[in-house]
């Protein structure tokens, strides 16, 4: 009985945020995540690592032990430990601490420590982003509905950059930096997306004229996927507003003539 009470209390503190203890735990966890990520970033700066390397390593080890203990406690008090371990956040929790222990036994894998920045993903759980699930579903539905249009758009863009890159290779040639068709296609992509690194640039009048055309095409192309997704977002919002909502689970993605909830199976009233 005492063990069950302990698990329940731990569950309320770790997984729930409605209690004062749960809110305090989330605040402390948020501070720990941000501090550990900051330490990881500082460890990548050579001048700081050379002076404070031992201190940074010790602090990182302490935070890793802390997060390991938290992960073990989550497994202990979770109602379905295996399900939690296989969940998205369960995998993130494991990947955030595993590289440190691998690095202790295999020093050559210490570069995997950078994976610790995955702890930033845990902020979404701390901030209880689940309350925005409706908005996330709206965006997901819009992206899924436009995937074919966006796919065709990407194919068209790839075709354009291959053709224009090949033309630029013929016009400018290796003497002006366009040493191959793939490199010329890279230039076309950089120019079409209006990034413009400037590492390669056309030198001939014809090449510069073609570059100007690509730049103008780039500005018009950028608006296409934005318009497609924006229009679908409006339609998805209208469908979601008019869709029937299940009284049992609050899921709202149902047809008007649905008899049962496709999410939980409850009868639609």
C-alpha cells in the first residue's frame, strides 16, 4: 500500500502540473534543461573549454545524473512504463542521457554529447504544449491535404534549377567558377531561393541576364507554397469548426453523419 501511495505521489508530481508540487517540479525541470543546454553550448567554445573544461564537464555530469534519476523515476511511477519508454518523449529522455554514458566507455564517441541538446524538446512537455493539440491538428491536416500540390511544386522547382543550372554551365563555363553541372545547379538553387551566398557569380553579360531572370522567378515562386498552405488552412479551420465533436474524448474530426467516434469508438450523440 505504501509503495502504491509513493508511486501515485511521484506520478502526480512528475506527470501532472495541476498541483503545487507538480508546478514546482516543472519550473525546476525547465531551469535544469535550459542550464544543461547552455553548458553544452559553452563546452563547444574552445576558449571557454580550455579554461573551464573541468568545471563544465563536472556540471554536465551532474545534470546527466539528475536527468537519469528523473528518467528512472518516470519509468517507476508511469502507469505503463513500456509505453512511456517507447513514446516520443520517452525516447528523447533516453537519448538525452545515453551519449554521456557511452562516452565514458568509448572516448572516441564523445562527439555524441551534442545530442544532449535534444533536451530542448522536453520544454514542450514542461510547458504542457498538449493544450495546443487542436491547433497542431489543424496545421497537420492542412499540410497533409496539400502534400500532392507541394510535391508537384517541388518537382517543378527542381526541374527549373536543373535546366537553368545546365544553361549557366554552358554559358559561363569552368573559367568563371561553374566547374560542373551539379555546382551550377547549386548556384541556381542559391539564386532562386534569393539566398545569394556570392561564392559563385556569373561574369558574362548573358550569364548575368540569366541570373536576373532567375532572381525574379525566385520572388514569384516563394509565394506559391505559402498561398497553397494558407488557403488550405482556411478550409481546414472551417471544416474543424463545422465538424461534430465527440462528447467522450472531445475529438472534433468527424463527418456530420458519423455514428461513432473514430478516435475512441464512443457513440456520437
